[in-house]
C-alpha cells in the first residue's frame, strides 16, 4: 500500500507559505510547533 509521505521540511515550507497567504494566529502557532519539533529532532 502506497502512502504519500510529506517530509518535515516540506511541511514547514507549506506552513510558511500559508502564513504568507493569510497571517492567521492559528497558522503562526502551527509554524512555531513545527519549528519546535524541528529543534527536537535535531537534538535527538
């Protein structure tokens, strides 16, 4: 069974582009969460 996997970087880029389209508090929060997860992965 094939699943389309999205990489962490692609997800972050997608969130950044959405942030530019509509500066929404929720989108900004997701971007921060994404960034924190990226930092977490770097330490692990």
